């Protein structure tokens, strides 16, 4: 099947992806800077303020949250500003590899490193984390596939 050459530019699903990337990135950056989840947990359990492992876990989580948001924003800028073939390779790496990897490290590795909580126990106690991980992996698979197969993407980034 021949490609439709009229499909090019940042429009349609590609525009939707760019908007989602910017919103998600900004949301991750703002949440990591504000740390509202952590402040609420500290109010409920004030003894955590003096727990070194918890403080290190909180710092690592906030840094990883900021990093995940920053790379998403970078991917959005790449899609908007760089109309060359290498752009899609970079964005596919960010969306399909780096972002999900940061989320997995954030939810699985850091609690084990800083608090000694095995992943099975930590994830078993909070089903919301499993949902977040699953949503991230599904999101990454869908958009990676779109970037790989879309005619609009192929025509825009040549």
C-alpha cells in the first residue's frame, strides 16, 4: 500500500501525542518539586522525618519523578522542533525505554535500596502502584508502536 503523502506535519494523533507528552511531563515535574504525597505521609507518620532510609527514598523518588518529567518534555520539544529522521529514534527511545525504565526503578528498585522492602511485599501492599506500572507500560507500547508505524510520522520526520 502506498503512503499518503498528504499526511505530514504535527497534526492528528501526533499532535495529541505531543500534547499528552507535555502535560504528563509538566505534571511529573510539578509533583516532584511539590512532593505533596510525601508531605501527607509525613503528617500521618511524623517519625518518618527522622528515618534516614525514608528521607533517601523520598529524595530518590522526587529526583526520578523530575527526571521522568524532564525527558518527556524534551521528547515533546524534539517532536515539535526537529523534523529529521533521528528525532523519531530518540523519541522512541525516550517513550519506549527510558520513561518506563525510570518508572520501574522508581516503584521497584528504590524502595528496596533505601528501605529494604522487597518488590513483592511493596507492590502487594499498594495495588495503585501496580496499576501505575501497567498503565505506563501500556502507554509506552501504544505510542512506541504509533511512532514506528504511522505514515504521518514517517512523512514528517524524513
